[in-house]
């Protein structure tokens, strides 16, 4: 049996990089302790299986020392630059997959004769917040009246995503890497990111985050698209970021969702804060988290009160059980963007894209799944 020469420290690095303890992998790799101690070397097949389990390219394991990994887009998270922080393989793989999808859609759009989207990069950080929010709202055709037609703010979130896609933005919302339900994304690591491009602007929302937070994340990442700026972020409605550009994007997001002038007319300071937040959330069809932020913005509560009320409300929202099951094909379209998925299905049916490549970008392997996905999206097969 031929065994491969791999340094024990590289095996330890791959395991720790994936967030696994030794015990967590012993069932799959009974000799792992001996491998890491250098007492025995794995076979090539064992090493390949280990690489898949730890989500690391097998070639990395043959390096003399661990590579320095960094996020491939500008990192605007609060934790950016921390000495002991490295991006997780889940985060990196999600960004890389979205970049591949964006590259495919850019080529598709160009070959289809689509024109560049004028709103990408049309503003600068520091521009008037109200004016920029109005421009985004106008482009999306999703003003307050349009939102109020939705029965709940969760329905309004779906409408918000739909209008962003109609405007030309690929919106992908997923709580896992690809379709791998064993690789859940961590909202404490990131909440979303934007990949700016004038033919294929893309926003990714961490679907493992609360739905209440997702609406603000989408609005925040759209502000980055309007800036023409790719960015990885962890912004939330109750946060006051240190970076000026993130502060500006947060202000635009808040104004987009709840115009300050309208809130000032609606807000009743004589009512208990919790009751008023619930009422205004129903009125504006946004989450109570966004409302609390806007009450702070008009001076209704100070920063300390905002943080306390926000955390209390967030705890309640986290206690609400998530729905289970659902339609796989609708979930798939939400994960990969309906706009992207329809284009990919159409291109594949026309013979412009190989089924193999379509399956890779969508994250499954069965032709029957592909066909049913197309039918769900209204594409004749």
C-alpha cells in the first residue's frame, strides 16, 4: 500500500481550518491521531477523502506550510484585521461560488446583448442619503405603498428581493454552502456581501441569519452596488459602524426602508417603545429591528437604549421557530437567484451551456431535478 508524504502540521491545519476537533473526525479517519503525530502516513485515497471532509484543496496538503488565505473582496466587517481571524472555508467557498455564477451570467448577458446597468457605480459615499435612497427606491419600483400591499413584512422581503432582481441585481439568499446542508453558514462571521458589476451585480444574503435582519442586509448591500463597490459586511440595523463608508451604507439602507421624514410624522413617543415598534413595523412593512434603528435616528432613544432594545427584540426573533421543509425547487431558486437560474436553464436548453456546467453552478447532479426546476420557474422543457 503506497502512502503519501504529507507533513503532520498540514493535516492539523486543515482540520482546525474547518473547525473540527480530532474527535469529530476519528470515526471517518481512525488513524488521524497517528497521522498528525507523524507515526503513520495516509494513502492518497485517504488523503483525498480527508481533503473533501475538511473542505480544502488536496494540493494544499502537500505544501510545506499553511498558505495565507484572505477574502478575495474588500472586507468591511467590524472584525476585519483581527490578528487571530481567518476566513472560514465556508465563507471562502461561498464567495468563490458566487464569483463563478457572476462570471457565467456576465458572459450570458453580454452575448445576449444586454446593456450595462446605469445604476451600478452611479453614486459616491457621502452623497445625500435621502436622494440616494430615493434613487434606489425609484429604480426598484418598491416604495412604501408597494410594500404596504404585502400582508406581512416577510412577504415584503420576498417582494423586495423580486424587485431587485427585476432591476437586474442577482440576489442569492442561502444559509448553507451551495446545497450542502451539513455546511451551515455562520451569521456571526458575515451577514452578506456585494459583488459589483455593471452587467451582473450580485448580492448574497446569509440565509442563516434571522429574516428580520435579512431585509436590512439586502438594503445595505444594494447601497454598495450603487457605489459600484464589492464588499463583505456584517452590518446590522442596530449597529453604528466605525468605517465612514459603512455608516453611509447603513444610513442609505435605513432611509430606503423607512424614510426619516415619514417616521417623524408617524412616531408617537408617548407610547411604550415595544408597542410603538410593533405598530410601526406593521405600518412600514419592515422588521422591528429596523424600526428601533430609525427611532434612534430621530432622537427617540439614545445609543445605549437602542442596543438594549435591539438585543431584547433580537432574542425574541431568534426564539421564533423557523419553518421546515417547503418546496425544494423554490428554495433552490432563492439560493441561486431566480434571475440567474432562469438564464442558466434557458442557456442550457438552447445548447449554449453544458449540462455539466449548469449542474456544477446549481449544486446538484440529476437531470430530473434540473428539468423540474425549469418547470417551477416557468421555463418549458
